[in-house]
């Protein structure tokens, strides 16, 4: 009886030891799996659609793009720091994107910033004609617009007054209607670039609430019965 009892105790201890080992192994595996999911590494149950309405890799347009010149823009060009007085010139950018200045020289202006065009004009006339010159370009005050269309309460062009973001621009047009598909708002930039934005996510993620520039078009689509 004594031998049987000792054998039973040994077997019991072995069973407990194995059970504890299996439990610890399971906990360790769970911790590793949790770390993988929380670390942002791809998992079998996770997916992401590149270029989708919730894409956070959208690069906002640079603020300097507001300063770019376009065909039809009217600008005043001042020349200073010269040995003689040179009158300011008011020039409209022609259909071919150029302006013609002193000595009959034409400069490509459309698509450049004012700073870029100022440097180009300066570098042409100095030192070819003058030892020193300062060029300053001022755009004539012109009313600028952005456009909000589709499922908003007051679709229309809106006057661009100051810096504004997507959700505020939509609010300026009366905000969404009850039929708006807020997950797929199409933003078309003045240069033709198109970005689809999930405005529900943009309310929580400022990176998606893109800045709106003059000439931009915001299209809010109508949701179907399946959304």
C-alpha cells in the first residue's frame, strides 16, 4: 500500500507540473500574438485598401501653391534700386502663359510662384542691363472661389476669403443633406488632381480634413439605398 501511495503521489505531481507548463506556454503565445497585432504589423484578419476614402497618406498641397500664377492673372511688377526711374508695369498673363517686359523680353509666368518669377526677371536684367535691381510682383486683387456641389443644402460657388478646410467648406454650403454619402466626397484640385475623402473619418482625424484652395471643387455624392 505504501508503494502504491508513493507512486500515485509521483504521478499526481507530474500531472500538475505538465499542466502548469502548458498554461504558461499558452499565456506566452497569447502575449506574442497580441504584441504583433498591436505593433501595426499585418495580420491575417487585418486589411487596408490603398487610395481608399480613409487613406491617411494623403499629402496636402503646399501653402505656396496659393502663390502660383495662372493664365489671365493680372499683376503689377515694380522695379527698384535702379540708377533711373522705371515705371511699374501692370501685366496680364497671356494665353501662352507669358508676360512681355522691358527690351521686349518674354518670361514664362504661368505655373510659377511670384518669388520664382521675380528671381528669373532679376537674373535676366542683372548684370546684362543693370548692376543692381530689385523686382517685386503684386497680384491685383481678384475675387477667388471654390465650389461645393452635390448633396449639400446650398450647392454653389463660395468666395475664398481666407484659409479653410474641407469640412468647413462643406458647412459654408449649408452642410450635408440627409442623402449625402459622406464616406466618398470627391475633391478635385484646380490642377486636376482628385482625392476621395471619408468625411466621417475626417471629423476625427485632422490629417484627412484637407485644406481647400481657390479653384478647388468639392463633390458630395448621393448615397444609394445600400449605404
